[in-house]
C-alpha cells in the first residue's frame, strides 16, 4: 500500500520492488546467459530461457534464484 506524501504524490511501500528498475537489473545480469523477456505482471516475475523455458517467481529475488539454478543445471 502506498502512503501519500506532502506534495500529494504516492510513496511506494518500502518492501515493494520498483518493477522497472528490477526488470532492468535482471536483464542486465542475465541477458548474456541466454535469458530474456523479463517481466513482472500481477505479482509474478518471469523470464524466458533461450531454450524457451519460462521461469517464474513471486519476487525479483525468487526469480533470480530460479534463473541461477536453471543456468547451473544447463552448464
């Protein structure tokens, strides 16, 4: 839930990820590893491997863990 600041704008919950920044960071970290299509939709974070496998998590960190495990299994 967002709080309203004095200037009338909404402030993001401190535990809520900034989706645009998190998606950009995931792309930067994993694009060279063969992962693309990072997105966050309705609380589900996802990425697609170069083999077409779709990986999901409920947070950016959970998705990172799944991508890392998938990448290690492919090595």
